[in-house]
C-alpha cells in the first residue's frame, strides 16, 4: 500500500543518520540539480487542514500574521504575504437557490479549499523586475529571493501577476516561498508537501507531475468530476501571457477567480512594450500637437 | 481494523465523526478507497470538511442517528439485502430469545424488564431461551436474581437455542424485523430531517458494498459517543455491519476513531474508574466480590475466550503486589480499591461541588474548558482543598481562581477561594519516551529527543516519584488501609540527573514476565493463574516479548508487494493482530469469501489456520469442529469451528445483546435529553435509563421548551488540538482560528437580524456565552414534523488563555450522560440565541 521499496532499508528504529535522498521515500523523487522541480496542488484532494501553512511556518521560522477572525469561512490567513507562503483559500458553494447539495461530484466539491503558493513561473516576472539580482533562478528551476542582496525596492511586488511577493515590514525586503531551497539541497521534499495528509500537494519533477496531473484530470472526468482542469500546466489556463508554464500548478474544478487566481495572468514585461508604444505614441502626438499649436501661434 | 485497511473498502460511511477535520491522517486512506471507486458518505448535522470530500452528504438533526441507522437496518431486512451465508453462520440471527421479551413498540418505548422504582431494567427477559449469557464487555456479571454460575453454566450444556429457518417468532431475525419496522424512510425523514431520497441512496450504497466480493466500513468518533444514546448508536452500526457481513474482513468493520492522544491506550491501561488493565472489571463493593474467589466465580464466563479471565487477574495482581501476594491472601485482591457506583467525571464533578472530594490531580486534562456545565466545574474547583495541575502551560483550569467565569462575573473573589493550586510543568511528547496506542490498537513507541526546558518533567516521572514518596511516608504504618501502598511493587530503575524512570521497564511489566525469575513472556496464552506469571495488561503481552526486544519500536513495513498487513510495524494488541474476528474473512468451510479480500484461511494440509494477519481463532481448530456437549465443554472448547467472535460467550456476532447494556438489547430512537420536539416514534421521550443529574445548579430543559427552541451542537476544529491548550498557546496555529465563534444558518440569522461577525449571545439555564456569528450555509434548519428546527454549532475548545481566545461553549452544556458509559451529551442539546453582547465590565456593562 504505497510503501516504496527503499523504505525497507530504513526499518530500524534508530537510524544511523540522515536518510540520503529522503524525498525518494516520501515523494518518490530524487532531487538533482539541473532538473526542474515544482508542486502539483490537486484541490480535489484538499481537506483544508492547513498543515501546509503550519509546516511552512515551522520550517522557515516565519512569524504569525496578526489577522484575527475574518468571517470568511475558515480562512483566517487571508492571503499570501511576506510571512505566509502557503495560504489555504475556502470557498463555500453549499447551496444553489437556497437548496443545499446532498449528492455531489466525487472528491472535493461545494466547499472548495485550495492551498495557494508561489508559482515559480517558467518566465518569472519578479525575477525580471529585480534590479539587484536578489531574485535568482536556482539549480532546481525555482525562484528564490536572497534577502542579503535585496535592497527593498519593491519592483518585484507589482511585477508578480499572482500577488505572491511581499515586502516584510520589519526588514523592508522581499520574501516569498523558496520551494524549501535548503531542503532541496539536502535531498528533502518541501515541508508543505511532506506534511500534506491527503497528497493534495505533490512535489516532484515538473514534467513528471504534469503527466500525473493530466492523467488525474482524465480519471476525474471518468468518475464524474467533469469540471476538473489544470491551471498553469503547459498550454493550460494560467500558463498565459508569456509566463511559459507555472512550476507550481493546480487542478481546479471552478473558474480561477473563484479561488483568487487571475484568469489570464501575464508577464509584466509583456505589458511594457505596448505601454511603451502607447507612451511614445502619446508623446509623439503631444509633440505634434504642440508643434501645430506653436506653428499656429506663430502664424498669428 | 487498521486505518490503512480503509483503502480496501468499497463504501465508507462516516457518521458521528468529522473525519477529515479531526482524523486527517486516517482520512488519507478514505481518499485512497475513493480513488479506487469507493462511495464516500457523510451523514452529519453540518456540512463539514468531511462532507466536502464525500459523494453524498446526508444532513440529520443532531442526536437522531439511531433513527437514521434503524432505517438502514429496516431497509436491509425488508429488501432482503443482507449477506445470508455470513449472518446466518456468524451472528446470533437465528437464536431464540425468551418468550417474555417485549419490544418498545409494544411497551410505549420501553423494553420488558423495566423497574419504574429503580429506573432500570432487569435482564431476564432479554436472555437466550433457557440460558443466561454473560456480557462480552468487561463487566461479565449478569445483574439478575439467580446466582451467576448456576445460570451461565447452562451455556456448557448444549448449543444455544436456534431456528435456522428464521420462522420462530422470537428468533432474533423476527425480533429485529418487528423492532425496526416503524423506521420507514418516511419516518426517517420525519425524525432526522434528512430527505428520504437521500436516505435511501445512503442505504442502497451501503447495501451494495456487501457480499463475498465487497465490503464497507463505518467510521465514527465522539459524534456518536457524546450522546445519552451513544453506545446504542454504535450498536446500530454493528447490526448493519453484521447483517452485511462486514466484520473481520479487509475493508470491512467499524472504525472507532479514538481521541488524541492515546485515548485508546488510556482505556487499555485504563484511566476509567470501572476497569482494571486489559478490560478486567474493577471489583465492586455492591457485587459479590468479597474475595478473589468470589470475584472470579462471578466474572469468569464459562464459554469463549474470557474463560481465561482468572489467569489475567492473578497475573495482574502478581505484577502489582509482587511477593506480598500469596495464594492465601488472594494474591493481594483485597488491596484493590472497590468501587461503589458511578465514579466517572460527571458525578465526580458534582461530588467536588458537594464537598465530598477534597483533592484533585489533573494530568493532561482541562475540565474548566472540557467539562460539561463548565461554570459549575469552575465553581466546584473552588471547593477543593488542593488541586495539582500538570501541564506545559497554564491552563484555564489552573487559572480558574483569578480568571474563571464566576470570578469574572463577580460571584467569587480570588481571596475567597481557598483551593491551593499547584501548577507543575510537564514534558511534551518529544521530551519523554513512551508509547501511543492509536485507533487500531497499534502501540507505537517514541524515543525522547531532548530534555524539556526548565523544571518540566514527564508524567511518568511525576507519578513514579509521587508513589515513591507515598511509599516512604507509609513505610512503617501498621494501618491496614495503608497496605495497598506499602505492598505495591514500585521498583522501576531511574536514570540521569533528573532520575527519570525507565519507561521501557514499565512496558516490560505491562507485557508480563515469569515470576520470580522475570523472563519476558511472548504470548498471553502462557499466562498462569498460579502466581508464576506477572503481567500488567494481558492484551499487551507480546509488545515486549524479550528483554531486549521492544516490538512497539519496530518500524518494518511490508514492501510494495507485501500483503499490506504490516505485521512488522509496531505492535497491535492482541497478539499483533491487525483485524479482529478475522476468522470471519473466510467462509464457514474456511475458504476466503473472496480472493480479492482474503485475510485468513484454513490450510487443511497443515491442519491449521493461515493468513496475512495473525489469525483470531484457535490456530488448530478445524472449520468442521463441533463441541462435544456430553462433556460440558468450557472456554474455547465450547465454540465451534464456525464461531468467529471468540470474546463472546456463544462465539456469534451479537445482533441482539442479551446482557451488558443498561438501556436495552437493541438500539431504539430516543430524543436527546434536551430536544426541541417530541419523540415521533414512541411515547417514551428520551432514553429511560439516561443519567440525568437534574439539580438547581444543573437544570435540564423539558422537551419543546419555547425558551430554548434551537438545537445546539459542539465540536472541534482541525486547527486546535485537545482542549486547545497545545495550539492556542502557539502563534502559528492560533492564527489559523484565532477566536471563538458560533455557526449559524442564514435562515436563522435573517430571522434574528444577525450579520456575519456580529456578536451573539447563546444561553441555557446553565449559563450564557457571547461569541461572534459565522453565518454559513454549512448549517441548515430541519423541518421536523412540519416545524422548522434551527441548529447552531459552536466549537468548544476556546478559553481565556493563549493567543486564540473565546468564551467556553461548555458553560452552556448540562451534566447528563449515557447510561452505559456516563459520557455526556454535548453533541445535542437546546439553547436560545440573540444578537448582542453580555453585560460584562469589559463590554462597558
């Protein structure tokens, strides 16, 4: 029952030391530099337990945000922030026209829960916007901020189409999910994925995850969950606007904006050329107008 | 059954449990079953995180579970959907019951045998015809007029009376049919509020997961036990599973999702007043338990596995009293404390309030938050002379004297509270070694990782050194009442500067060893009743089979191609058995019902049982074995090769329970003690044997009380653990649910003008609380008998300490309980609701 063969090598109650390539046991993947790693978050398996949020804060030593009772279902975290790198959204769709559902689509439905996270975009706009090189692409194809280089300019914040990157009020620098860079270096899968009790968050090599995810969508369609689709996988919704694909992608059953995700995210630089063009055109127009005015003036 | 065995189920009904929320790790396996095509059903008053992942959510009014389950039983019987080869051979379906038996439908809601003066039943008319059947529970003694041994030895004289054609009007089959006849789909809807179409879908889904090739599981938790009919709810599930042939088979069974942490362990090695370790009955002052011989005579069942009872009690006494115990003094039996009645938490709380109890130790408990009628609990704590609280941070209970509700309300001033409170720091799991016993009886050892900070000590340290000092105190006492302490064996080695007792030494004693040479025992079959073995808990024998072998520390899973029973992972009592009654996974001839679902089978060549699991049967008893009644066989010899339920006197799954239950042999729908409606099924409103302590400081509502029109149910959120102390005091968990609230359906909110996050006041005559409203469609009103009944939910694990705070929901609840367990009814009561806040000083009142 899902026990990897290598687990038998570590059956002694006291282990000699760290398990090399532990992710091979816990996630079925060996972590090697030069490959592309990410998350497949399958919302149909999410029970909204928030273990990912807690595991993330514990491992990354992040402080609690003072939010308080929001009244927004069971979501008291609100959003991703400098101190919160996993956020579980809760969306209640229990009743339609006042009539509550009794029979439902298989797996998660009617009360949607989704663990959101940094997407580690293939073409990461935050990284492109960073003037200091604090944001960089790692050997695992993930995107990480180096706070010792970050100057706190904040350009990355509006560059992110998902609202992930945030400046910390205490040190003034940008913070976000590192996909547990330190753990990957040690052969461990990220804390959130490891703690997820239902495997809603799966960690692995992106091409392998994409293949699994496509099979999962097909399986769900066969089981009657016909609304299931991928968000952020190559060629799917979410992988738009020149972002390429998202290394952390999702399986959803409702429109992206229901979960707080943009329908068609774009790379900020994609907006620069048209904006620049528009700006230049405006400038040109104004100049022409001014010349015309001056010319008219002179004629008088 | 192991949690991981859920993955083998074809249908899973979660009821009386919010499994995804409170047992998320086990829920992983429910989802694995779902992946393989199983139907997942959640029957619950609320739409919860579990419902969100289910195929069907059947909404029911809190406390009406027996009406719903009774409807399923009727559906199975009326439509002939039961698994005949299984139920006929392995249950007491064909057994004939006494002629005098009367059903509640004949008797205005009560069974025969009711004694109005004593408010209790006598069990004569519930017995098998001409026989007396001792209980399969720990309390074997049958409370009837005849002497125990005379009655029960008739079980050794021949097979129980049966009619295999099921035609006899008093055979269990006919009784079941009559008993559940009124539980029609229409009646189910009328009582529970669940639309009958939804109900029938649930019943059909369960019935489909039955037969040779299919199995289904029912998972429950405290959503069933916290009722005045809690035991009977579980019984109703047992009847369904026995009829469908879902006991002892892979993916079949009833999974009791036990509490955190190690609640299973604390019933095995009990913190319960009426049990000794291994489910042996605590000697009772009002029963014929005057000597060890009396006790053995009245508690040993003549047939079935419990016939071995004397070996277990004598070995326990040897472990506890060592050399001081001798055959002549009943191995020290007289030093065991005798109980005199119900000494469970609720009556103990009242006894404190009434000044009968002067001192209190609380280890890992926070009754100011978790106890029913919490304001009364806090008031009672002020009557104690002393109270010791051991916890890792200050709990509400430890701070009741300056932050408690009566103090806040100005009813009590700290200077007037004379209770001397000792708050002692304890270790958390990683700071001490020990075991957890989980839901599936799996004992798993954990090592100590670090010393706890400051003066923190383990509970084991605390209890051991307290005992050591008491022994020192009474060392030279000649008073007979001090003998139990003087003679107690208390010789665990200590280690390190802190003199921490060796937890493995305790586990070795629990496992058992030979006396006096202390060689570990590997199997409880080797325990003796002659003083040559000592054993702290017979069912744990095998957990420490050799001096240097702690099986609970073992972590050897089956590989990817293994059978999946994982016998090398920890130790599951008894005998490392993963699935109880697994003889029933094979047909009467000993052949697995199904290749796909095989677990145990008879190997005719070897002449023994074999399987993927440790077989729960006499290893060499052939399927065609029949007892030789001419020899008056005892113990296991009286069970045939097709009697898989070896802990029960007749070896048969008990569809009908002749003794052991105080409220009847069959589950019957009674309304909760506090209900907004009259019982639509019977004249009898609530469980006639329910424990109700109706007194001025614990008033109970009458049914349909217009002042308290709404149903209230209390529960836990996944973000908080236990009474909330471990999570409310940690910022990163406290922020996830930072404040108490109550959940209210939009229909009721609209009626009362309540908006989301408004302050509201909930009230009962026990007390009032103010909290925020969370208006949500996950709660819903029910139409009961034409009337709209609203239901309010409130998490109970908030308090005034820590980062996440809120009023204590248990201020509202009453001290009432199940007759069998004494367990409170905090899952279903009535209350009133209004918009606004309480008149409190901090609110400017």
